[in-house]
């Protein structure tokens, strides 16, 4: 599966690295693409990962998801 998250609060490469670290620790996450200028995080994943686990990881990293 692939899911796009709109994320507020990203401003630099350190933010990108932090999101990649938190989301990357989830079992089942295959690919993370962070577009800093568009404030978008694309995640490709399979079971056991799910959208809630990924959004929780982004929130735990200190960022906000825009719906």
C-alpha cells in the first residue's frame, strides 16, 4: 500500500531525518519519501504496518498531520 500524509512543522533536513527515523522503525514500512517543500510524506508499506501506526509515528516525532 502507499499513503500520502500532509505534515506540518517540517522546516529542514533534520526534520526529514527525524520523520524517516520514526516511520522507518515500523515493521512493514518499505519506502519513505519526504518532500520538504510540499510538506508531504509518502510511505509505502505492507502488513503489519498500517496508516494509524505511521501517523502515530509522525506525531511522536513532533509533527502534525494536516487532514
